[in-house]
C-alpha cells in the first residue's frame, strides 16, 4: 500500500491501481470499432473551429458514462459547433493508446493504467490527462456458497480482467496486505488469480470455474444477477470514497495545434457531467441507449440500476489517487517507479470550470510546468 493512504482493516487497494506495461480490457464491444458514417455525430450549424473534426475514443462501458451520454445527447457536439465529432469505440486500453500515438485519435476516455502506460512509454511526449470523468464502479463479487468472508478467499479462484490491469494490481496488493503471497506473473499462490476477459467472466462464474471476480461495472452487476454476492465495494475503502477510474486524455500534438477544440470538448464534458448528476434517471436511460446502439441490446434493469448507482461522474481527475495507484503497482512488483511529472495539463479544464462558476481542480503536483 502506498504511504499516502492509511491502512484500513480489510481495506483493498483501489481497483484502478495502475500498471503501465500491462493494460486492461475493461469495456464491451470491438477492439477498435469506428462508428459507421451514419452514426457519426453531425456538426451543428455553428462556426467551425480550428479543426474540421475531432476524433474521440471511448469504451462502451458504464464507467465511460460521460462519453456515452455526452455523445448520445449531443451535449459535446453542441459546444463544437461546425467541428464534427468522429467517435470511435474501443474494448481495451492498449488499442486506444495505440490509436492516439499513431495519430488516428485525438481525445480519449480511458482508465489510469493505460494513461500512465502511454505517458511513460513515450517518455512524456505523447499525451496529457486533461480532465477526470468517473470514480468508483468496481466491486468484488463472489459465490456466496463458497465464500462468506474476505478470509475465505484464501485457496479460491478469483478472476480479474487482465494480467496487470487496474483491478489485477488492486487485488494483488490486497492479497499482500492480508499476508498472503501470489506470483504476479502466473497468478498462482495462496489465492489463484485467474485473468479472464470481462465478456467471459459471467459464463465462467455460472459454470463454477471461478469462485468470484474483482471487476468493474457492469460486469459486477451481471455476476450478481447470476447469483453472486457483493463482498466488497472499492468506493467505501478510499478516502472521501473517491478514486479515479476514467480520465480524459489528449494527444499533445492535437492540444498544441487545436486548443480551441479541446476547450470546446471540455465544455461539453463539464455540461454532460452536470446534466448526468442533475438527471440521473434520464442519464442512465441515455447511457443504456448508447450501449444498445453499440452492442445490439440494452442492459437489463437488474444490471444497470445497481451498476449506475455505484459510479460517480466527476470533472476532477482525482490526481492524488492516480499517484497512489501507480505506487501500488510498484509495490506489487510489476513495474518500476514511473516518472509522472507533467502527465496532467488542467489549464483548459480549470478555465472552463471557472467560467461555469465551479471550483478549480488540482493536479496533485503532477502538472505541466
């Protein structure tokens, strides 16, 4: 555990603990699916900004609610006027970072692990985190017939989405805090950590090949509908019950060349988050409609209702928690200590927040000079 956070009995490391070199698949849908032209967000009649279009990436996942609702309701497009959004959905952090680094994506909604990975691997040259988007939305769900307490996890098979992903690192740190040992590479030890894609985890759970899973929403709620029981909600274990699960990142090249477009997108995300928090039921329906457009059918109410309640959309990137998550990954002996100075540039976000009469947010000393 990182020293910045006090040890709490039965407390786990945040599921968003980062691993720069091994990234997460934490959404549903294709690996990197470009929207059909007919589903691209049409530009309004307003004046075109310095770019004719902006390519925005996101996961079809409830922890990307800002993107889902902002695109579905046109709240981001409204701020862009004649500059058109080209949305692109991804199923995994590595592919989104690859698109950003390869120049086929400008702005992305993404978790802290791939954010750190992209920044560190490029030696700080390819991206900046420019805003927060969501906190929470991760749970430990278990088979209640096999596991009744946290101590019962010893000797059991618990799934995480991918080796070294945010949930995987969190679980490894929690295991270490319990005094148990697990080899981080193989997942073998006092607990068997079974790396399983989120799309496969519900079937593995129903078949009994795993005893539980440490997963984000909506996978956690899917497991509950299959008879699982929530043993631990990460949100309750962090100071202020908040930790970053989704950031907004931008290509440094695009930020430098088109700051007006980036500012407009941030105006749209701030307004989207405000609308979501003011209209939770309408926003939930909007997110579900976008998910249905992505995957062919909406989430059942038994899944989306509890999942939605566990996610907080926020403009604050919760930068201190990202630093703590990076420290957790180091303590899990999966990465070397990363150099994160300069990973944030919150200049435009704080400008937008100030203009909207909202308090500015902190980069926890990790901002650009």
